[in-house]
């Protein structure tokens, strides 16, 4: 028996759309915090926000693509799966500095320090391998 497209399916689609909109707004908020808190990366959260807005709100999606600070990076990722070289290096250096300070001054000597070192190296390699441009 074929599935009907009754009121329940419409209601479900509306709920999913609102969920994606709420997640998009949350990701934008966390991404903006990342501008001021070096432990939070801004770019991945803006990319997540764009993906959520694409499924929920054309207006917010277009706003993010046209945003003077975030739009270029989001468009580059969507069109070419690359990020600006400067964005990549700022992310790597900020992460290295933040992890380095945490490892040296705040984490007791032992396996947790080594785990953070390995995590930092892995993330740096991952970011470095993402295609970039000038």
C-alpha cells in the first residue's frame, strides 16, 4: 500500500525544518563565539550552519553566503571543497598555541598530555590536507 502524504507527513516535515533552523542558529552562535575563544573553530560551525540553513531557510542560507566575514569561506567550501589558505593557517596556528599552552601549563604530566599532542598533530595534518587557495 503506497504511503499517503497526509497531514502527519506535512507536520513531520515542518518539525524537521524547524529543527534544522534551530541547529543552524546554534551553529552560527557557536561559530561567532569561536571568533573570541580560540578553542572553538569558527569555520566548521559556519559550514554546519550553512548545511542546516540549506535544508530549512533560504533566507538564512543566503544571509550566510552573503555575509562579509563568513560568506567567502562557506561558498569556497560548497563550490570547490577548499578553504582559503589564510583561514587554514590561522586555524592550525591557533589550535597549536591553545593546545600547547594547555599541555604545558594546565594538564598534569602523563598520558593525557600525550593524547592531546597526538590529537593536535592529527588535527593539524587533517587541516593541512584540505585543499586551499590564496
